[in-house]
C-alpha cells in the first residue's frame, strides 16, 4: 500500500458504529490514529506514531480488534476517496492479513 495522508475505516455491529481514523498530525510530529465508538459520550482512544508505516500497522490492528469483537467494516476511505462498498466488504480483513504474515 502506498503512503496515504488520511485513512478511515468504519465498522458496525448491532447498530453500534465504531471508526478507526488515521492521519498526519497537524504539527508534522507524526501520525495520529484514533479508535472511537459513536455513542452518547463518544469515547476515543488516541495513539501517535512517528512513522507512516507504524500508523498503517496500528490502524490495521485496531480494525482487527473490532472484527474480533464481531464488528464488520462497511466503509473504507483513503485520502477522502471511498472504496467501492463491495471492494471494502470483500477486501481481505486484517485477520486474513495477519495469517498471511504469520506464514
């Protein structure tokens, strides 16, 4: 995957939506990745990485965690461009990617 400026993955389970968002820090100090649950209080977990590839990996891991909890991705946007819904639904999940890297 080539370097992106921002990436958003949205997932849903039983009507509860979560998002994993990664983007270049406004001050140029690194890359920020957020995991948020869209609920009344909108809890957010934030992480900063120094390098893009670390942020990309962290984003994939957070999506994988949500998938393990039963969430499914319904949207993937990179640099503001939405992937085709069928492409996002049929894309290998991070759990598949993790198994590929383990071999």
